[in-house]
C-alpha cells in the first residue's frame, strides 16, 4: 500500500523542482504568508512574489484531460462587503473556487455563503424554465408565451385600473445596471410604485444620514476601520451578517489595541469578541445614545471646535439629551450608568472612533430618528470626516447601496435627483426622450412628483378599500424581480394580499415564498432569472466601491439575465425603442457596459459619473496594487485611485478623479477624495417667531448660518463655507473662464434662457465639477451637518416606545407619533399602541420578539436554503429563549415550541435555550419560510424547485409599525408568548 | 502497567459519560455594569485542566444535527488507544495463549480422562437434537466471531505482514461482515441456551462439594454431579453472561450513536474486547474438555447419547434421576424418550 | 521538511462556517459528512469562543495506531492520510480520535459505517496526484499544486491557519504578543504534544 506513497514523494519532489519559488514541497514562509493572506506591513510591500493561482488543468474536480481552465472574477452576491469570487471554468462548467488574494476587501477570505456560491449556479433546486399557475398546477411555458401573456395582462390592468396599480418590486441583487434599468422601466411605464429591499433594511439610514450631512451612505469603509481606536457596533451583528468585515474589525482591534464595544440586545457572535458588551432592551436606541451623550456633555468631552465649525443645532440636541439622566436611561433601557459613562469616555476621547450600525438600528418605527441620534453622537465627538472615524453603516445585500443609489425607490429618480420636474427633465435629457413623452406615460403629470407606496405596505395598498389608497385604484399586479416574499412584516396579511392580486410575476432564480405562500390558483408566472455569476455588470459595495463582475458561466437551464427579461418586456409593451435608444442590444440582451455609460452620463449628483466600465475593469484586473488600509493604488495603471472608485467619483471619467474613500474628509484635497459636509440645506435658516413687545405682537426673524465656519477641505481656494455651485456662481467668481467651449455649450443648451441656474448636478458636461475641483473646492458646497434636522417629523430624535412594548408604563411619557396619512396610505400606529396599552397586550405577550441574521443564510433565504452546502448547517427554524424564560415554561433546548403573536398568528419552531438573549427577550432568524403557522407548504412549490430547508418565518409573527420618513417596518421589537409544542 | 492505569481511567471517564463543562459564575440577576467578553474568554488550558484525569470532553454547541460533532476534544480517545493497543493485547495474549499453554501442559500431565470402567455399551440420552442444534449453531457462530474478533485485534501484527495489505483488507472486510451478521444467530443461540438449560444450571450444594474436591480434575476422584456439574455450570454462566455482555456492547458498536455517544462506545468496545478474549479463553477450555480432555464427552453433543459408565463416572446423580424417571436399562423407553424429545425426526 | 498543521485562533473565529462550506465546495463532500465543523464553547456567555475543528493530522496519530488494517499513512509533510481501498469501516479511529474527525457514510447494513472519510489537509489520497480517481475518493489535492487547504485559505478572519507548523505557530505567537491575549492553540497539546508559549 505504501508503495504509492513513495511514488507520491517522487512526484512531489519533481513538482517542487518545478515551483522554484518554493522549497521542497513545503511552502516557504513568505509564500505561505502570501497564500494565507497574512502578509502585512513589511512583507506585503516586499511581496512581488509570483503567485501560483492558476489551477492546473488536471486539478480537482479535475477538468477533462486537455480542457482549458479559465479564471473569471465576479463579486459575491450575498452581502455588501463585496468579496471577490474567483471561478475556474472548464468547458462552460464552473469547476472550482479559489481565494481572491489580491482583493483588498476580502484578501482571499469568504464566509460560509461566499465559500459556497458555486453551488448557487449548479444547484439543482433552481427554477429551470418559465412556469405558470394553471388551476393550481405549475405548468411549463415558453419564454415567448410568458412574456406575451404577462404583457397583455399588464396592458389590461393599465387600461382598467391605471398604471399606478402595477407595483414594480426590484432587487438589491440586481447589478447597478439592472437596478438602473428597472427604475427607468418604471418611469417609462409611468409610476413611482417601484421599490426594493433597501426599504426594509437601510431606508432609514439613507434618510437619516442624508438629512444630517448630505449623502445617504457609509462614510468610510470596512478597511478604514483598521484605523479606529474605538469602535461601537450598535444594532448590528457583522460576525454573522458581514463576516469578512470582521477581518478588518478584529485585525484593527488587535493592531490598534482598540476598544471594541458592542451595544445590542443579544450577546452575538460579534459581541463575543467585544471588549465591552452593553445589553439593551430592543427599541431603546435613542435613550441609550442620549444617555451616552449625557456623559459626554456633562464631562465636557465633546469636540467643541468641530461643533462650532461644522455642526448646526447641537444646542437644540443638547436640550433633549439633558433629559436623559443615568437613572432615567437605566429605567428605560436597562443599561447601568457606570457602563455608559465608560463607553462615552472611550468614544469621545479615544479617537478616532467610529460607530457601526446595521438593521438593529434601522428597522424600527423610530428608525430614522435612531440613525439621526447616532449621527449626532458622531458630530458631538467630532468623529466624522476623517480617517478611522465615521458612520460605518453596513448595508445588507450585495448591491443594496447601488440599487438605492440608482433609484429603486418610491421617492426618487436614479442618484437621488428626487421627483421634482427638474429631476425628470434632467433624466429626459440623459435618456434623450422628450419630457412630454414621459409626462404622457403617467396618468397625470402631477403623478410624476408623488412618491409611491413603500414595499412594506404593498398588501395594505392591495387589501384596503379603494378610497383609503390615494391613487386611482388599489394594487392589482406585483412584478417581483429578486425580492423575497417573507421579508416583510405581517405575513398573514401579505398572504391575503397575494391572493387578491390579479397578476403576480416572480422573476428570480428560485420560486421564492411568493410562489408558495398563498392559495392562488391562476394568474401567476415564474420567470427563471440567472444569478449575477451568470451575468456581467457592476455592483456597489457598502463602502461605495464599485466592482465589475464578469460572467463566470452562461445562464444555466432556460434562465435569462435581468437585462434581457426587462428588454423583452419593454419590447412587448412598446417601450424598447425609447428605453434602449443609447444602449446596444445584442440578441435581446442589452449590453451592461452601455447601461453603465448611460449612468455615468447622468450620474453627476452622486459622483457616479467617473466610474466608466473601462476604469472599473482596470481596477478588477489590478486589485493587487491597492493598499489594504488606504485602499489607494500606489502603482500600476490605476495609480492614485481608491479601490473601486468609491462614489463620489467626480467629473467625467477622463479627469480621473480617484473616488472618495472617506466622505467629508477635509484633510484631503478634493482631487484626492477630500470633501466637506454638503451644503444641501440652504445658506441660511430663517426662523420667524412672534413675540410680544410692549403689548404688541411683533414678528422676529432669526437667521442661522448653515455654511461651515472656518473649515474647508485641504487646498481650497475658498477658506470658509460656501454654497452649492451653479454656472452663475462660477461667473461671480470669474471661474467660468476655465470652462472649455464644449462644456459651456452644454451648459447653455441645458439652461436655455437661464444658463446661470444650471447646477453642478445637472451639468451634463461635468464642466462645473471639473473647474471646482481645479480650484480645490467641492461643487456641492461647504455646509454644516445638521444636529437639528428641521423638516423631519422629529427634528431632534426623541424616544418613542415601540408600538408593541412590554413597558406599557412608559407609553404615556414616550408615545409613538400620532396617526396620520403618508405614502398614499394611512398609518394608524398611534391608535394601535393606545389599544395595546388598554388591552394590556404587554402582559399577555410578555416576551419581546426581535429578529436577525444567520451567517449561513441571506435575506428571505430561498436561495441559500436551496444550497445544500449551506442548508445542511441550519436545518430548522428556531427561536432563542433565555434559560429563565424557558424553564418557567417547561421548555428545554431543542424542543419544538409554539410562538404566539399578539394578532393570533403562531409559528412552530425549535427552542434554542441560550443566554445569548436576556430575560424577557426572544430572537428568531428571519430567513425561513415554507412553513406557515405550522403547515408545511412544500407541495406548493414547483416540483424540484423547493428549497432543501423550510421553516417558519419570523414575519408571520411581526406586527404593525412604520417609520414616518421612509415607511420602514418594525421587525426588531414586537411581542410574543412561547409555549412548549 | 501504565496501560492498566489508563484503562481504569478510561472506564472511570466513560462512566462519567457526558461531563459538561459549566462556565464560571452564575448569570447575574441584575445587569452587570461591565462585561468584557475578550477578557472573559475561556481558554483551552482552563478546560483541559478541568478535565484532568476525570474523563469527559470539551464540548460546545454546533448547528448541524450530528450532536456528536459538538465534542471538540475528547482526551479519552488517547486512553482508549492505549487500552486497545497495549492493555488489550496483553490481556488477550495472556488469556488466550495462556489458556492454550495451560491446556497443553495439563494434557501432557494428566492426559485424557478415561472412562474408568470402560464403555458399558449402554447409552443414555444426554442432549436431544434441538439442544444440540442450538449448541452447534451458537458454537459455529462463536468460532467465526472469535476468529474475526481476534483478527481485528491481532491480525495486523500476525497476518498483515504475511498476507499483504490488500489481501488482509479483503479478508478483514469479510470477517467484519461475518462478525456483524453472525452476531444475530449467536445472540439467538445464547438466549436459547439460557432458556433451555437454566433448570440444570442453578448452583446448589452439590456444586460446593464438587468444587471442594476440585472437580476431580486432578487425581482419580469423581465428585458426584447432577446433569451439569459446577464446571459446566460455570461454562453455562460464562456463555450466558459473557454472551449477553458481548451482544449488548456489540450492538452498541454496530449501531453507532444509537443510545450512546463516543464515550459509551469506547466503554462498550473495552468491555466487548475484554469479555471477548476471556470468552475465547474459556471456550478453549470447554472445547478441550469436550474433545481431547475427556473420553466419552464429545458424543454428548455429537450423537446426543453418552455411555452409561461415563454418566456414572461424571454425573452419577443425574443418571440416578434419569433412571428413576424412565427405568434403568430400558432401551425401549429410552428410544421412546428420544422420539418424544425430537418429534421432528 | 515542512510539518503541516492546523491552528484555529479562537480569538478570531466567529463561527462563520466558511471553512465548512469551503471544504464541501473543494472536495464535494456529500450531505451528512462533515470533515470540518465549528464548535462554540460557552455559547451565549461572555466567555464564548468558537473553534473550527477537523482532523489535526496528529503527531503519532491515534487513528493510525488503532487501525486494525493499518490503512493510514503519513506523508512527507506529516499529513495523516488513509486508503479507502484498505479501510474496512470498523470505527476504531473514531473511538481513538480526540477530535471526532473520522466520518462514516451510512451504508446498507443496519445503517452501519461505510469507509471512513476525513479531512485530507487537501492532500488527496494514495492515488495519482490530481487524478479523477483521487478526487472522487478523497477530494482535491491542493498540496500537490502548491496550495494550502481551502478552509484555511478562505477563512473570513484569518483565524484558521494551515501550513508549516513552525510558521503558523510563529504567526500565532506574534498575534498573541501584539494583542495581549489568546485562548490557546486549541488541540495542539492533544495532537502535537506541544503548546505555543506566549
């Protein structure tokens, strides 16, 4: 037997000879470090070592003898970290994955999901061909039939109920190009009822952050956290949700000996590595943050100079903060004062400090206010706009940042232009269609400016009486592209909503919960969409870096990519000619590069203008040149660029702006990615008050400066605050002379009679941006960030108890906002909260139910639960219960239990008895579905396309509650009761 | 000797079965004002020290259904190894080879125990066909189980060098199947043996006398005995108790993780092996007495009948009982009794 | 000659299970066989630590010692491998292994054990390096290509280290010195009879 061993040794010896950089079969230290991604510091800079990354043709799973093995790079589709995936392809089959050592984001690493993406493509649970529900039976149809029937039905609904009755639900798993095309599609269809997963994950972040300092995105990056001396993770569990980010966090923690503070209701896998863990009651983020700032202000730890120069309204915030004494904070949140004081001191004095959050902060009826409180904490301590600081918001899906940026949103066109006429005119210029054509597509021109219905409430807009929905008719058709059906709260009502629809189209690699949840018998189509690994395009990671993914293999089975399906539908609806005017279409497939070029041409507002497909591809090909910490290329063809040209990347691609690693960083020149807070909220705020003077009522006017004072970015020619730039401002400064003739011509063409009004955001030549950068100023102005975000329902965040709260004693003092109408629908949260207190719901359902992510699954989980390598690791839906609560109910670990929701819904799950959750708190993962209130729905999936693992969804139990600013749902704080099954 | 100590440790450890390591400090009722998970981390040293010499495992939580995989480190594996590779080989070697040596020496010293008065020519039924069937079924199974069992313990030292790895694996693989499958008829045999002969194997006063006189093995003494003398009773109880022990432990090993974890399986394997080799040794003695060691003994299980003089010599009390029941020298009655006992014939 | 070892830095491990699925992916290990797994000790308590565990490729490997058919062998890199052609599925290696590494597919007879399967350190088996036969029985042979096991290469936090024992011990030691804490090189005492002093 051991004869073979000697043969092996002989072969190994000859192999070792061939790999001259390696010593005798073993790896030398340097090669090892390189391969294990451990090279750091000196070793990394030395390391021009050749890497043996090409798999030999005979390697396993061995390709057929002599077959060519090609290497293709794409981006993991599972979270916003943006890990590079390297696929080895032989004969059109994806035969292996290799670590992507060169990516500065993941350095070869993956989590469970990333390490198993190959199975997504070859998995046998994929939807193979278009299907249609005929009298309750799934029937195979051809693409032609499906597109024709869907198109005809859409036309019928449009004629009868109007274009607003069709809801276009898009996806954070689209590429940027797909997201943009889908938004464009909705615009051409004539509705703003278009949304995607950002609604249910970080819509409140975007609203809160953008309303504070300008842009709704992570200010820094995963890599930049390596510079932080203190990091607070509040309402996030990146160890499970963004595992590869922990590489940066933990290495940062070790290298900087940093404070690693986790504030969370659960002792999560992230908290297990904290240096300080603070347990809070779900839904009390604002009191905790105010309690923290109470210590900051009391001890004078705030950054007074920063506040003076760059912050508006901190005094107003302070008034609210002063109410939150340690005693009141402990009464409301359960956090001891001494602990918060310690955390406050670290955060304010051991700088740079960063605040990291995720859906624990955002998914609340007070989501926007939570985010605003977090921003105020950063502003008060001067921890924003630099290296190692900032709001490090970990977005969820792989392209939720990009899809948000590209306007898959009920309230804006691509790139945050909004819905005002100017925005429509801007995009009609980019699309080269007449404004009047777009007007004609809508029911009335006025509808173009009315925000749509949030995805959290599509079923309310389906089920409510017509007169309660502020549009021509209720929702009649759902066009669902890449969006789970179990990720929105109040699932029992969603099930009824699905049944009430006339048309349901699910375009996805998997049938999803949409296909199985209801008792629908007809009018349902499933369109097989390929994964992003079978498609090329760009995606924006959480840190705003844009990465180009190349197709690894051709779409499997009969699946098609998003672009092609949108094109086919547009063609059927007669929109293709206008929509694809400037986009090349090959064999019905629009070319991704062309779509990105169109985005570049219109993307000036957010700095999506400089990332041409060519530049992005250069970055992907030269990942090794980018520094791990600064993300900047020291050498190579992308020298000087930040990795992935993180937006804003100003001007046209030709001016080669490097992108922006840290937003609002005044320590850098704007041409090096520096910037200031955006002057988005005017030059002055005028407050008119009526006061009695000598018995006469007089109106007094108070003027507040909204521009920065004495703060400016490095090398700025204007050494103080300044407003946004328009052509008129350029003229005043005499900088208009620097515009080239073609630039000026474009500005004049856009401006018509009033070229002076042409702003930096709608100047399609990029000239205003170019000239500003030359003068070291930033075209969006140099304003103050707002501690007082006037205009929001709570300009200064105040604590509001969750609608379903066990602390009914606190509701009188901290009630939710009054009931009102918003987004075309009524929001009756206040009435429900009041009724809950009257009915003592908190006593009957004494356990707080909160939800979150598992590392093995993603989102609604259909895709990952169909992946056998992942599904094996989590085979049952479960609920985490504190041992005290469990023993009081006779529940032991691993038992089946019934979880009862306050609205009568119930779920049968396994008990996981653990101290991860505190007493009175239970936690469920949100990835499961396929069981509904104890009933296994496996039969309802098309045969063979059912996920391997099914289970109860937490959203069967979650309840009412919507953020006033974005319509965000409340899955993080509701109530339940648990009993042994 | 070290082997024995570690073996003892293994058993103690195995008996402790699932020692679950409890964290220091109970959960506080009120929220503590400082929780530092980095500083409070468990270390491997702590956990290993806690296990020191007490068996048990370092275990935690896994998400996969296979709860065996929740055991991170089980140091008892090392003890099992040392038992299996050293202690067992000594026990097995000493008991099996020792028994063979003993028997050879005894044979040389004592020779075959003859029927003192020679054969009478008259026979008595000793075991009916069913009894013989049960005996031989069990015996045949036992021999193969023994060979396969010894093979798995000693084969790699004795046979592997001779046969070469491929052939030895083929042979061992078949013996493994044989061991697994034949365990069923063997177990049935043991159960039947237990039932059909229990009446004659309850110890009584005669046995004390018999044992006092050393069973007459040495010298020419022949202490009286009923159907089974004390020596045979010992064999009976060895078969019943030993058989039960190997059967139970064997099935625990054959159906992994049904009803026991790895510690239980280590213990099972230890018991199985020790009882197994002692069983083999005992059966060697049994085989010796039944064949070479005693004239006229084999036919009891061979044809089912024994010579009257043999019976008189070794089982006088039984013969008297039989005579009282069917009458002496009544060959017809004897034939009837035989027919009645074996209706199948 | 290099002496290959695994080391899981529990102060980095976050139980992300990348090692588990990377292993499945690279070796196409079937459902129910877990060559690698992550165990969380003191789950939910502040001292909680997760450790990724597979075959540690012990010095003087107990599995090899107890194997009744001697189907194990140790490569020049000190990787403990076995021949599935010789294995009879007796289960002894599972009793002896301190780390629960051996896995057995359930086969027909009473759901009992088939031929043992375990982590190969991505070094395949006795068949020709990189051959189809080797892949089907044992999975990939990355070592022969100058690569390390994919579980360690893909570890999300660089917690799981694989490679020359001296080098990874050095890396771990440097980490512990730099950060000032370390819960130990889990399994090293048991597998290699050594500790990494820090």
